[in-house]
């Protein structure tokens, strides 16, 4: 193995070694659109596919978290259904991410962050595996190590979950020949 | 006719001989998305085209059934409108499918199952005609004998209904020259 | 002018001579999808573009009508907003169309009908100008004289309104040189 | 610099010099579709991306305004969330635009108007920078100086905001070497 290969871990190794996965909400769990009703109440369109993926990560023991600047209770409603801890109306996402990781004694190098817009840049810059959706803002795509094939709200979360499970399974097989 | 053609019935024969059609709900009747409102209530987007197709199957005497793991009452609401019997919040879909078929004295070889995600694999594996939507999970597509051209929620159910009716009509014509 | 051109009027002449325009609702004013909420209430997605087109037809003096087999009150809600007379839960669309035309002393040859599914075939067959949306059922497309470029719910109604206005304007110019 | 280049300012100069941005609502903030519920209540689908862009324009000191002929309160609901002043149910958009500009002592040449349908033509014709969405009516596209790559409701507002910020930033850099 060359020195470069030793020091710069491959995507698969990064995925297999993850201990925590943090997600932005709008544009990641949704297609970044919001249904506005005439009384001001809001709704969002999410993918049923995401649930099965998150369930698998939970069984692998990964710490999960949703961080959203959006104050509308719709974020919390979806997270409750998916049994995801969630900090919403969060103005300092990167600070919150660091605190939760430290409290759980997880180094930021073992954290995945998945976002779609420029208010995710700070979080993407501090984690070991910055990920974005297919239809993320150009500046976000430029700063992510991995981009899902699915756009936000159409199974992007499920796709990254499946990738983590595959990488973990492949690693386990290698270790137990 | 060769021996192979005799033992492995063609798709048209399978379709014409069906006595029961079982459907997953999310991703089949819907585009696998869920509208989440801020109070946690849910909604789904279905196709008006499906109703006319299911009505035709009913007239042909096929037993119809919807099996869903999703606990939200939105599944039941749609099934009531379509006059479809439905078991929802169903954790053991394959077991339920077997019981209903047995109770109706229908062999599993005369049953169609239509799904879209990995929690449909067990059902797809035990029926005579496993079918999936155009945008099904890769593992589901690999295990299905037929894949609709329409994605879930955009007339996929109607498409398979039309195919069954066509196959039955063609068979009837052949028998009554 | 050849005899054929005299006896078979061109599309533009048909459009310019229309006195009544009749529309199916689902799949024409909508993308044929229905939002189903968990309490069974329904919603549909329509195009804001349609209103401006219908307003123009009204000013030209055309009789307008919506015929729908769907019993849900959502059809009436949209028609009230567009100020369109509407018969819903209508099982005998062709009979109703004939009665309304006769009552208004409009020959069926001067009527346009716009539909998308097989329960529109009877109406399409009796009017002078049968029209369908881009994403209509194959059997409906085969029986229509004109097919809009827009699919249902994405401005298909507006598109046909614009075409009628253009044809009428062109005809008026020809007559008043 | 040639005379033509001096007298006809480039798009970037126009963008950098803007003092007011006026938006139509339906088809610009939305995909021009309306959700109609069975009790007649309405909803629209907007993009979460727009908020971050409008916030930037506000910080640059631009006067913002939404003008809509649509009477439904859904327009006001979305504008309140985005903290945008809004005149809805507005039958004389061009007159209102002129009045607001005059009251704020902003020449119409420093105003951007963004629309999508033929009831926007009058406004587009009187402002310095007429802009439309990718899926605007053909007659609107023909009268606009700039057309966004995004269709309405999918970040078209954000796209024009980003362009204004870029142009302003580039101009500031040129002036302070």
C-alpha cells in the first residue's frame, strides 16, 4: 500500500467507520418545497423510503441527529415519526453539532453531515464525511466528498443509509474470513 | 410445443389465470412520498386512474387485497374510497398473504403481488406472479417477473389491471372461436 | 378549393366555430392525482394558468361546462373558483352533454369535449371537436382530433383556450379586411 | 468603449444598480399550481431556497414587493413568512408598482419585475429589468431581458437574488481596488 492510500482513507472506509450521522431537514428529507396553506400552516413532502434506511443505521448503533434552522413544527412532526432526535430553529448548527458529538465522545472525523444549501457549509467543513443531495446548491456540491444520485426528498437519505450498511457489511466480512 | 414452453407458462397465461391480486400501498398506489403537516397528520398522492382498473378486476371476479406495514390511517382512507380490503400496520405481510389465500382456497401460484421496497421481497418470493413498479428498489426489481412502465402513484396499478384484463380477454377469445 | 377541403373543415375552422366547450375534470384540470388525507378528505393540484384562458372563452360567448363522474366535493370547489357550471358524480356524461347542448340549441358539431380516460370515449365520439391532454390513455388519444402539448393539470386547459382565441381572432381578421 | 456599450448598460450593471425588486406570486414563488381542498381552501408549493436569497437582498437595502391579482389569503400567508410586503387581489399591478416606486423615490429604471403570465406584461414593460421564470408564457419570455434557469417554485426567486448579490459584489470590488 502506498503512503497516500494509507493516509487518505477511501470513501468505503469512511462510511464503514462512521459513528454518527447528522442531517439537515429541508432539501434533504424533502424536495426543499413547502406546502403553504391559506391559514399559514405548512406541510412538506418526504419519502417513505427513508424510514427503512434509518432503522438499519440505528441497529448498527449509529447516533442520529437532525439539525434545522427552520422554526416550523413540521420538522419535529416528521422527526417524531422517524424517531429521530432533532434540534430545530437552530441558528448555530455547527456549534450544536460539535456539542452533541463531544457529549457522545465521538470525534468529528467519525461524523457524516448531509446538507443541501449554503447554511450547511459550516457543518460540512468540520465533519469527516460531508455529503450532499443531487440537487444541492453549487457551493455545497463543491464542498462535499459524496453526492447522492437521488435528489432531496426522493430517497436521498435512504441512499446514504444503504451505502453505510453496505460498507459496514463489506468491512465485517473482511475482518471475519 | 417444446417441453420448456409447456412447463414455464408465459406471462400472458399467468396474467389470464390470476385469481387474486395483492398490493403493497406506499410506492405502489403512491409515489412513495408522504405529505407531513405540522400537526403530524399525513397525506399521500394517488392516481385517479387506478380506480377504473380495479373496478374491472372486481368484475372479473379477482380477490383484491392491500397489505401495508404503514400504521397511518391514510392507507385505510384510500382503500375505503377504492373499496379495497386492507390490512395495515401489518408486520408479517407474507404470513397474512398466505392465510388470506388459504382461506379463499386460492393457490399462491394464482396470486399476483405488487410491491416496491425490500419489505415486499418475502411476498414477491412466494407468489406466482411477482410484479414491481418502474421505480422499485434495485433488489425488488431483480426478484420481479414483471415491471410496470409507470412509476408508483402514476397509474402503475391501472397498468397492471389493464394487462390482466387484456390477457383474460385474449384467453377467452381463444377458447370460444 | 377542392371538394375534400370544403367538406372536411380544418382544425382552425372547427376551433373558430365552437359555441360550447365541455371538460372532464380529473386528468384535465388536474394531473390525475388526488391528495388523500388521513381523515379521507381529498385535494387536487390545478394550474393557476387555466383561469385566464377560461375568462377569455367566456368573453367570446362560449358556453362552458365541466362533467365529472367523481363524487368528491373537490371538483365543485375548483369549479366555483373558476365560475364554471359543473355536473359531478355524473354517471351518464354523454347523455348530460347532449341535454345541455340541446337546451342551449347548440349542435354537437359546434361542441368541444376535452378528456383523458376511457370514461370520456362516449363524449369524445359525439362532439365536433374531440380533444385530449398530452398524457391521456392510449385509447383516448386514438379517438381525439387534437392533443394538447401540456399534460393535464399543467396548463392543458389554458392551452386549448389560447388556441380557440387565436383561431377566432384569425377568422375575425379575415372577415373584416 | 463604443457608444453602444455606453448607452445600453450590460445585464450585470443593471443588476448591480437595482434599488427595488417586485415579484408576481403564482408561477414565480410557486410552480403555478394550486392545491384545492374539498372545502375550497387552497395551498401552494413554494421553495425553501427563496428565503435565504431574499434575506440577502434585504441586507443590501433593496426595497422588496409582491404584487398578485390572486385574492386567496395563501399569498399573504407565504409573504408573512418571508417578511415580504404584499399587495394581493391587485387588479392594477402596473399602477400599484408605479405608486410604490414613486413614494420611495426610486426611478422605474432601477426596478426589477419578475413574472410568468400575460397579466405581468404591463409591469414588465415599464421597469428597467424585466425578468421571467424558465416556464413563463411565450409572450412573457419574449418581453423579458432575463429568464431564470429554474422554473417558478423551484428556486427561481433564489436564482435571481443570487445573481443580484454577485453583480453587486463584483461592482463593489471594482470600485475598491
